[in-house]
C-alpha cells in the first residue's frame, strides 16, 4: 500500500484514539484533538493525568477505551512513544500514526516488528479534510516539491 493510501485508509473511518491529548488548549495534542472533532471525527482522548477534555471523557490508557478503535494517533513526548505503541499492539490496534517529533527509532522498529501499518514523519493537518489555513499551503508546497506522499 502506498503511503498516501495508508493515510487515506487511516482517516476514512473518522474514528481514532489520540494518545497525548493535552489539558493545555494551546499544546499540539489538544489542537489536533479539537481540529479532528470539528471535522466530525469520533476521537477518544488519552491522557493519564486528566478525566475529561471539554466535558468529553479522557482515558488514562489505551486499554481503558470502551469501544473498538483500530486507529491510534500518537502525539506524546518521545520517551513515551514506544510504550504507547506496545500498549496499542497489546490492544490489537494495527494502524498507528506517530506525529512528527514524537517518533523514535525504537518505537518505529517495534511497530515494524509487529506488522503495524505505520505512518510517521507526516503531519495529520495536511490530510484531515477539509485542509485549511497554513496546512493547505503546506500541502501545496509538499506537492510542488514532490514530498507529498504518493
């Protein structure tokens, strides 16, 4: 499967868990959460330090998510990413997207060793339709310079 097909497959069900949703509305994990909710995604916030985000339940761990979720977006600090991937594998989640700056070699290797459909070194804002603002420009620049996934 091409990288673009993987991205489209990841986003198509519009249902995913997000590990690393921040309490701080200005932090990237929170911005992603809010962005996807506005685009009518069903999102499950994961943060071990908070019970709710804007009145929505926030789960302590991947194991605590009450529904079947097959896609996980990771926007945690690098030191947590490998453990989050292991928890996802243990839960049976095989579609994982690691946000830029959250990936580590060890986390990527763990995912690859466990046949995870892995996306990394890509920003979800370039793909979650409708793409707007600076992300639309970023997508256009990526297409012009040939770095947009194919």
